[in-house]
C-alpha cells in the first residue's frame, strides 16, 4: 500500500523543516511530497539540502491551500497512491500517526490536532453545518483532548491533517481552487458525503498544530476569506430556499457593517486609541471587500493590503 504525505509550503521555511523532521520518525513507510507555493524565503534550497528524499514540487506562484494541495494530490495519484495524507506545514506529528489512520480503515479521516502551545487542548476536529446561522459549528475547539477519545462523524474534518483513500479523490475530484484558503475542505467533504463517503475523526492520530500560521495579515486576512468563501460554499451546497434566506441575512449584516464603518471612520480622528480603532476598521473593510469580491466573481488570492500588518 502506497501512502503519500503532502505538505504545502509558502514562506514557512522554519515550520516546514520542523514538520519534515517529525515525519522522519513516522514508522509506516510513506513518500513525502512538498509543494512550494512560490516561496521567497529560501525554503526550496533548505528543503532540498536537508531532506533530499522528499519530492519537491515548485509552483512558482502562490496557488493557495486548495490548488497548491491539488498539485501534490495529482502527483500522488499519477504515481499509484493508495492513501493521501494532506498535512499542514505548521505541525509536528506522532510517530504512529499513519498507522493509526490505517487501523481504522475509514475513507476520510481527520487527525486529532493539539495546540502547539497548549498540548492538552484540541485545535478543533472539524465542523457541522448550521443552516440557521449559515456557518459551521466547530467541534471540540479548545476542549481537553481527553474528552474526545472516541471517533465522531462530522460534516467535515479539519484540513490540518486530512487522511484520504485515493479512491475518493478519483471519484469526486480535488479541491475547488476558487476557495484558495478557507472552506475548501468543508466543500470537498460535503461532496464526498454526497458520494457515500463520511468524514470521521481519528482520536489516535495525534499531532501538534501552530494555529493560523497561514494568515499573515491577522484578522483582516481571515475575515476576507471567511466572508467571501462562506458565500461561495452556500452557493454550491445549499438549497434554493436556504440560499435565499442566508444571502438575505448576510446582506443585512453587510449593510450594518457598512453603516458602522462610515460612522467609525468619521470618528477616528477623535479616538483616544487610534491604532486599535484603525485595526477594527480594517476588519470591517475586509468583510465588505470579501462580499463584494464574491458577487463580482473575484476568487483566488486576497488583496495584498490584507496581508500587510499595520
């Protein structure tokens, strides 16, 4: 049985090297593939020098989580993979993580990602869709690891550590590249569910995760993708009635944000804490831009202003 581990890197040299080092202790035979998304920090040279056994794919540009991982998945499928393990670069894995996945023999599994700085707590296992709120309720977020020692079936499992039988990718396809970053694994897992493949957590598959390393612009960066891709997810996966109700709710929220932004922008010169107020305004602007870009069909990466910390 051939297992391919896919690690996506974008200017995360230190994190990626640590992740690859942890993979060297994994007892189950596997082939590691690093997809470099156009890094400019010397990642490519460092990876090639320290881990010559790793297959390095260089995209020459930032394709995001979705299409970046797709490049690795295609390579694995072309080379006869039976299992594909998609792993965030900002993680360290336990030596028996692949063995733990294989023992359960489930088509789609998510690992138990513990917080790097609080290793007794879970990042989150995945989520279940709440059609009233139009968003996912995260399962086990920041909860004690000991509370979640039994597998649970979810609408999606967290993409930090996603272990998949290759047959699933062959049947339903890869990630939708329009998402770029955020919501792509939730969309993919629902497509899989409709094809008869449930997503389940694997409590024995332990790893440690440095949370949100991909969001270099902080909350504005996260907010942009959350709102834009939320609308895309609703478009793809909800009934016509649900779409109408949820989009009306989102439009109302967006209008409220716009009004608040106008008022608070006008009051900014009189604020006693301008930096804090300015950052809040950037978050509000990110929401508005995300919604506008969805309706104007602008997908892919976000505006560069949202990845620059102020």
